[in-house]
C-alpha cells in the first residue's frame, strides 16, 4: 500500500476537513482541554474569513469548525516557519473571535476561539525538549489568572518523540501518523492500524483512493512548497548579507569618527577607511 503525506494541503484537508470524527479526535488529543471541556460534536464553518469591509484583509485557514458550546476551533498545517506566521495566527483567531458579535448580541455571549497550529519545522531551538507550546492571555505576575477568549497551541512536529507524552495515547497516535506516514512508508506501525481513528485516516491518504486531479494537485503542492522554500532561503541569505554590509559600513564610520577626534587629516582618513571625503566631512562639525 502506498500512502501520501498527510501534511500536504490536499491530504490534510481531506482527513480533517471531511471527517468530523477525526477532527474531534485530533482537537481533543492536542488541545489543553479539561475532561469537562472535551469536544463532543462539531459543525464545519467556512475556512474563508471574509473581512467585514471591502478594505479589510481576506484570509483562509485549513479547517474551521464550531462545537455545541459555540466555541470555535481553527486548525492550520504549516510546512515552513516564519515569524510572520505567529501574527497570521493571531490575526485569524482574533477575527473569528470578534465576528461572533453583531449589533444585538452582548459581549458576555462571546465564546473562546482555539487555534491549533501544526508546524513542520523547529522554531523554538532554545527549548529542545518541548514541542507543544500553549499560549493564553494571562496576568503578568499570576499566570493562573487568565482572560478566557483566545487560546493558541503550536506543535513543532520535528521535535516529537513518542515517549514524551505517553499519558495521552491519542496525542501520540496522531503525531506518529503525521510524522511517520508519507510516500516512503513501507510498513505502517501496528498501533496506527489498530486504532479506529488513525486507521480511518490511513485509508483517506491511500494513493489508490485519490483521483487523477487530486494526485496532480498533490504533486503541485510539493512543487510550490519547494519554490517557496528556495525563496525563503534566498531572502534570509540576502538579509544576512545586507546586515553584514551595514555593519561593516557602520564600523568604518565609527573608525573615521575616532580618527577625526585624534586629529588625523580627512585625506588620510579616506585612505584608511575607504570612505568618501564628503562622508567624512559630514562627521566633522568644524568643517
């Protein structure tokens, strides 16, 4: 049996955007919900968060749903990490939160929005043993004092190790499914086959279950991702080079300023630093 990678856009949405039971299982497994807060049923909402005015920004998430308590849940699968992604997550969750109200509803009717973000890159290298990061709006001094409303969970998939969260079986199974299943999988772990939820998800990503157009879309996703990764690497390289060049320029200016204070002539300073005479003259208030 050949499988497709469940982290790809098409397969991820096929699993969690078409099967409510699998989405509920994933959310209950990975979100920090107490026993009495577990999700029992959901209805899908449009993944497109349309702005209230024509000048607002439109945004699309992978999966969005609402449960019987009117809590909203946003799920994103992010293959490439950038710092801007955190701002996008905040933007989308905030938009979903405020759009609950119309002119007739009161603020106390607002229900929480939970944002679950699965990231296929490591972005918090300073915490090598932590791969699930939960954020709330908390008191600066008393972290148990929380303003309920916006809740964010980020999962660094490359850091995942099954032994680290044994107390949550479904969390382990879903994370194993997301990190161990792809086109190169030759033997599926028996635990994934034995569990009803992950077994159903495996069937959803079988290559034989895909149409020709879906397979073309799947390949196109990886082509675009590769191009995006190259652009990101090139952008980071240029930023580093520009930073180094700016640092060298600032260093030459500081040297020129010190040499001026020591009484060296402008012509000699120009020879020593490579700066133009006009640049050095601007540093010397007496010229």
